[in-house]
C-alpha cells in the first residue's frame, strides 16, 4: 500500500467524522470542511512522514483545530480593523454591461484573463503586468491582443454576426 493510498483510505474513513467534530467547535459547516481539507492537504505535502504516524486521525484533528483557530483569530483581527476604519467603499459595478464583461472574462483562458484584468481593470502598464505574471512583455502583448479579440466575440450581441466583423466590442 502506497503512502497516497493510506491518505485516501483515511480520507474516506474519517473526513466526515472530522468535519462533524470541527463543526461542533466552529459552528460553521463550511469553515469545518475547509479546515479538515487543509489538514489533509498538509498530510499530502509529506505523505511518507504522515503514513508513519501512530495515530494519523488524531494528527489530522489537531491540525484541523489549529487551522480553524488561526482562521478565527485572523477573521477577528480583520473584523476589528475593518470596524475601526468604517464600512468599505462600494466598488462593485452591478450594471448589466459590467456583469456581462465579468462573465465573458471568466470564459477566457487564465493567462488572457489575468493580463486583461491587470492591464485594463487595475491599470498597470504592460511591463508591470509582465513582471507580476512572470512572463515576457511580448507574451503580455499577445495575451492582451488575443483576449481583446476573444472578448469582442463573446460580447458581440448583434443579431447577425458576419465574417467581415471588425472584432470591436458592440457599444449598445
């Protein structure tokens, strides 16, 4: 049996039990699930060491509880900071055009989506986008060009698209 098999069996056997235990502690089912998942992720990071533990479920429980405590402390700290500075400014544009743009962006390949968002939404110059993404300036320019073309196609809501389209976004 491989180390991965040990973790898989343990996951199948005790994930639910650990979530129930953490749910009783946190009072939040999503938080409990995320903490247990993070504990399993840590086990997967060092499968040989994990497979040699005397009581792997107890280790997972301890890690999950610590994860939940850490997340709770961070949330409480952030809540205190946010309370002191007041309510956050409203930044989300809920207009139909903006929502359509966001939906279209989600359909693009990851590299194009990131380049477009950083360049057009965050307003970074091409060289900073390249540095942020860890790619060349030429790659960013290519992703921007292809992304703009793909967005134009996705956002073009004209009833009859013809093959002579200029590829510009329809401004209705």
